[in-house]
């Protein structure tokens, strides 16, 4: 039995963080942090090719179109890929705070099947922050912003410094690595 906190429970001492002054404005597209990222990179051949936009306050809106490359069972999206899509939108919330972060915990509740050809409309928002932990929730609606709820995810992100990516990332493809001056863009 795990003694770690559930991602769906925000600790009583958590508070809402401030949106960073240099964060994307409401309606702005959130750029890809890495062009070959499986989630948001447009150059990843079979990636999710997610598009995310800054919402109001501490929220982000994203879309994901399920293709034949994303199947688990015939004609249905793979659950792990759905988790990846929600994780990508949840992770983009960190652009609003201006500090890089990584997924510490992700809990998904799958409510209905998601057929190939569907578009998921994902709304994510920050629920609170405690020290380096960011607590967030995302809801994926099927085929429209008010369509049936397909997946709900709760997450805890851990804020890290840029050195986390320098130390642990693949440095063999130097042309795809952003400079230290662009640390805001390394990873949220």
C-alpha cells in the first residue's frame, strides 16, 4: 500500500500560485518545448501533435485528434496514449508559472471509450501549490468542449531546475537542445 499522497487530494496547506508575468496570455498558443516531443512536437512522425492554448487564470485548453497510430483495441484509442495526452496538457500548465516541472504522479479515470477519429477537448487547471509540488486536474471531452467526459486525470508536478534536463537528458542531438538562456522553454 502506497504512503504517497493521492494526486486527487490537494493538501490543506496548498495555495493557488500566481501566474508568471511573462506567461503566455489568454488565447495564446503554448509553443512546443521540443520539436520532437511525443506529445507536442510537430516533427514526431507518430506523436500526438497536441495543440495547447493558455486559458484564463491558471488553466490551459488542448486538443488531441486520435489517429490509427494511437489504437489499442481495433478502432479505439490506447489508454496509455490518452494518459499521455492528458499529461501533456497538464504539463503545459507549467508555462503559466514560468518554472520547469516534471510529472510526479498521474491518476486517470477512463469513463467511456474513445474511437479513432475522435477529437479530445482537454481542459486543465492548477488546483494548488505546496512548496515544489503543483496539483492539477484535467478533463477530456469527446468531440466538443461540452461533449461527454471521456477521461479525468489528477496530477502532481514537481518543479525542477534546468539542470535536471541537462543532467538526465540525451545530449547527443545538440541541434535540438535549447540553450540555457531559454530555460523557460526547456520543460514546461
